[in-house]
């Protein structure tokens, strides 16, 4: 589901960039999609790894840190490191990809945590 959300948003963003912008914007879109997708996958992996354990609260906080920290760091570092990405508006594209991937990752995380509660008889 997460990959599908990223691909749909990527297709819409690529269509918009193709009709209005230049090559740097296309690279910015691809970079933003990859950063948000990767941070969501890492967050889901942490959530899956710690669910149902004694350290689940700490693990969920780590997942939140990964989920928000990686795109935030990328939003500040990438425009400084790459003038091409800065010209393409990578900061704005990170925001555009962050919100849909956050929603998809939240739905998937709730599903993971609910499945653990259903197995253990906790509701």
C-alpha cells in the first residue's frame, strides 16, 4: 500500500513537472519520493520489529524519530548540497510526498499494532 501511494503521487508529480518545469524539478521529485518512501519503510520495519515486546513504546518513538527526522534532515541538507535539487524545489516536493506517505504509514502501523493485540487477546 505504501509503495502504491508513493507511485500514485509520483505519477501525479511527474505529470505536473513534465508539463510545467524542467529537468531539475524532475530530479527533485524523484529524490523526494525516494526519501519519503525509504523513511516510511524504515519506520514500518522498526514498528514491526518491536510490536508486542516490552520495548514497544521506545520502538514506536524511534519509528517516529525516523519517520520525521529523515525527511526533515533531507529538507535542510539536500538544497545545501545540491544546487540542482535546490533549483528543482526539493523542499516543497518533500512536503508534498511526506503527507501522503505519513497517512499510508500510519494506517499500516495501526494495522500492525492491531494485529498484535488481536493475537494476544488484548483490545
